[in-house]
C-alpha cells in the first residue's frame, strides 16, 4: 500500500503524541524512576506535568542506595518562586526518603515539604504501594497519605507554586502509578 508523505507524517505525529502523552495527560498510568546510586540526579528524566495543582495516585518506593552526602528519595513537587537571598529551595509537595529503621532494615518516610522545610506524614516498608493526594489551593498545601486510615497534613505557604509538577527520584527505584491530575 502506498501512503503519501502527509499520511506518514500524521501517523508519526500520532504515534509520538501517544508515546509521550504521560508528560501532558490528565492520567498517567505508570512511570518508574530507577537511578544509579550516588548520582545525585535522576538516571531517567523526570516527568513534568504543567498546570497541575492537584495530583493523586500511588507511590511504591522499592529500594535505593545511601552513601556519604546523599539519601535515596523520591519527590512529587511543585516549584515555588523564592526571592533571592531566602534559604528556601522552593520544593513544595510530597517527598519520600529511604531511611534506616531503628529496629533494623530500612523504612520509607513520607514528608510534606513547604517553606524550606519538611514534616513527616507517614512511614511504610519498602515495596509497599501507598496512596497519596497532594493539592494546592490558594496558599494552602495539603498532603494525604494512606487509603484505610489516611493522614493529612497542611502547610500555609509563604510562596505560591508557579511552576509545573515534577515526579522524580535520586539514588532510588520508585514507581508512580494511577496518577490523576487536575
């Protein structure tokens, strides 16, 4: 069958749109972030979702590698514009850290981050999928963790998020799935 260059171009554009859709779609079925130990940056590019102020889904922190000066972590964050001279990274959202468990082994600590600091919300064993919901309304960041007995923490933000939503990880093996955005 002979196809015109226009038909081939349209077919290629549709294929590209459907394979790159998770970066802009309202539903992201699955995205895995596996990074090399100690790299400090994702081995796989992060997912950027523009115009998102509410996100929910599951996160499964599988494992990671700690080392001097770094801790395995994953993040679901919106970036805030912070005035020059402020000691605030502008990281607003949910972060998960793989930390030592005092009883032995490792655990995942989930924290709500805003205004340059973090506050623990929940903990889980590595490999356990946790439901989450993150929303920003006006100057209030709310994060809920868990399905059966959800825990919610809210932070009044000094600086409003202005950038897109990022899903990322460092020195970790993490899965994000059933992501829904508004």
